[in-house]
């Protein structure tokens, strides 16, 4: 009598309970991975991952692949977009959402793509490109989201390959106008399309509204830069195709006691220089000069008359960025490639003052003085190693603070994740009672550093303490009515101050039940337990001073 075959071997069956709150109407198993999906009577879809102890495929190869890919590549995917939802259980109703700064988008790199963010000098905001074709406006001082702008309406799934991406975003100096560039990726080399959009924000409204759409503004060429005039509604866009265009915004007009809205932005002038690719553009502080980088040289234009004024420089590598310094007496340019360089140009002499061989990720210039800062990437061969006191292996970049007249840096800070980072000087209004700086000696200009993972710090670069963080309480003109953050959920924290009688020794009499509020507040701002315990005991027990004769 033959024994039992291998195919008839017994398998242990283990009962597993899938917890749910509503009656299920359908159930589905993933063909290869350990995933179970179910739908309930309310229309919700529930997904369980890591179900069972093996995959649902009989192929050993597929089993191994499923086991290896079981764990999520991005752990905590209920928080993958840096956002927390407060839910009402068991109905799963979203009561409130607290959004952090959006993470970088995982999109393919194309020619003309940028780091994906722009800064608002006056209000301390940063505009970052986010998933689902959105621009998020985030307050660096208040550490909260201000608003989101939907750049284009398209059906999008997180797993889909992007067909459209936002490649450029720029803000005007007053923060009231925003320019964006979205590019439709070509399919098999056909169908690429670039669109330039201008957005305006009302005085009483924090949200941006679409003003003008320009399809293919540079004849199927990638847009390399967008720059706004500092004082008037004028902008310039440059392209790798070899031309730049100056755009102006039409003013409001009245007809028979009827107010007509702005008709939008129109092209004012077109310019080029020897058909060279134009890689950067910037206006001077008063707007009288427009500097456009034509590959390896810098061209200076009169934007009103569209007349070429001068041509300066001839660098070894194509120029990537231009920034006017202070009152536009100097110009800072950066170049990448095999010979990266940061150069300071004198506008009065139309020649280079001094230069450094640095791989600059970003440059920012102060508008109030002659200081500028450079975010430089450290080469692989000279990355910092372990020192005597501090381990600096993870530092791959440095922030260098310069004075225009001295090539020696005034201050240096080593940073992490410098690739794809940004740097910007932010203005603080010291005259306002709502704007308070933690350091009394802080200047009215702070420096903001945003690294490649969208982690940031705002600090006083002129302070004695390195990296001293300064905060501002509110965003001028954008503050919402009502409570925000912790107070919007739990209410305002009560203040507690233990007052001592310095003139007459005697028992300490606690007032208004201070023991109920002494431990109230965020954990990072409470004093250590060793100091807090004595104050807590003193508030419960009367303390007397005994004089021993």
C-alpha cells in the first residue's frame, strides 16, 4: 500500500481576526502580497497589510519578493505627507488636520527644473512644490501651513507616474504675486508642453487666484527662471531656447461706474543675446537694471526700453544664478560643473571683484546691507571627519556669510542634507508689537536655511551664539482670527508665576491653587524635574525661614 503523497500533506490552519467597526460587504486578497482589502456598508475601504505568515502565491520567487516588499518603504504612511489627522472614533471622521511643511516630490529631473520653493521676504513664508500639483504656503515663523494653491486640476494617484510637474515657482517682493511653470512631460519624445501662470492675492484674502495662463511662452523651450520687479507689476521669464520676455500687468479701468477686473499679464518686450541659452535673470533693487545670464556671460538691460546696456564676464561654466547685493552696487553669480565658481561683480567697474571656487547650492543677499550668504556643498574628498569633541561626519555642506568687501567669510555653519537646499534672508518688523525676537540683540534680518528634506531653521546670523533660533509670533496681514495649534484643541495654557516676598521673610502663601497649573505647558519648555519639584512642594507646603540664635 502506497504511503501518502507529498501533495496530501496536512497544513495547519490558523484563525485570524480582522478587526472592523462596520458590517463588511466585500473582501479581496492580493494575488502575491500579504494584503487584504475589505469594504463596509458605509463605503469605506479597509486595508490590512502583513496578513498571515506567507504570501498567497505558490511561486517561491514571488513569495520571497512579497516577503521582502511586505514592509512599507515609508513607515508611518498615515503621516507620509507630514500631516496629522485628528479622527473621531469609530466613525473615522476627520475633526482637524495639522499640516507640516510638505516633503519633496519624487519626480524625474528635467532640464530647467528647480529646487521647488521660493521665499516671501516680508512675511517669512516659503512656497514649496507638493504632491498632487499643489503649492504650499508655509510660515517659517509660526510653523504652520497658511494655504495651498492647486496649480492644475488633474486626476492623480500616488503610485502613478507623473505626467505633469511644477518646475518653477517665484514670489514677488511683497508676496502678492506668484509665478509658476508647469511642464507636461513628453511621451516617447512627443507632446511636451510648458505653461506660465501668474497668480494674484487680494489684500484681505490669503489665497491666490489665477490671473493669466500663457501656453508655450518660449516656443517649446524650457523656462529657466522667473523674476519679479521689486516695485512695479513687471516680471521676466528666461528660457534655454535663447530668449527672455518681459511681462507687465494691466491696471484696473473704470467704464460707466463699473469696475473691470485686471485683464491679466501681457508681453511687453522680447530680448536675446547671440542666440545663447539664457540661464538666469534678476532685477536690481530699484528695478532700473535687468541682469540676464547668457550661458557664460552676464548681460545688463534697461527693462523699460528693452535696450542692452553692457555685457560683463566670461566664466568657464554656464552661470546658474544671479543676485543683486544691497543697493545693487554688486552682483553675485554662481556656476556649476567641473569648475564651479561664486563670483562678486562690481557694477561701477563692470568687472569681477573676487571669486571663490565653490559648488553653491543657493545664494541669498541682504537688502539692508552688504552681506550675502552662500550654501556650499562640500566635495566628497573633503567631507568633515570625526573631531575631538563632536562627530561631524553627516555634515555635507556649509553656510558661509560674507561681506562684499572681504573674501574671508564672516561666519561659517556646517549643515546636513545640503543637496537641493535653499537659503534666504527674511525681514522682521521690529516696530510691531506682535513681532518678538527671542534674542534682544537680534537684527531685523534673519537667515532661513531649508535643506533637501524640507527641514529648516531660522536664526540670527549676526548673533554671538551660533545657530540661535528666532521666532516671530504672527504673519503680518495673513493671521487668521481665532486660536491655532495647541490652543485650538485644548484651550489657552494658564500662566503660572511663583512670586516671592523679597522684603519680609515668612511663610510662602500660594495663591489661586498654583499646583493645578505648574505642570501645564509643552514638555520642551518646562524646566527640569529637579528644579520643578522644589517649586511644586513649596506651593503645597508653607515654607518658613527659621533664625537660629
